[in-house]
């Protein structure tokens, strides 16, 4: 699990062009993106080649090719 800490000091800073909180902000952004990628991998279904037809064999591939070609 990824723990993302909000950069409160950076968010409330009102200094124009402040560079003091740059690292905090960048780290927060990177952690947020990583969290979203991790959540997507865990929740969005993806098709895995070969999983749907676990019973399919190379012989069946050959038979299919022969049938399509003729």
C-alpha cells in the first residue's frame, strides 16, 4: 500500500514563485500517480493472452489454420 502525505505547508504557502516546497510538491505528485497506477492494475480488468482458452493446443492451431485456408 502506498501512503501519500499531503504537502500542507506547500499548499498554504502564498509566496510567489516559492521554491522551498518544490520537492514536497513533486514527491506528492509522483506518489499520487503511482497510487493511481496501482489502483488501476488492481481494479481494471485486462485480457491475458491464452487464459481464456486454457484447453487450446498447438494441434488445434494447425487445424484452425487448415480450415481457414481451405
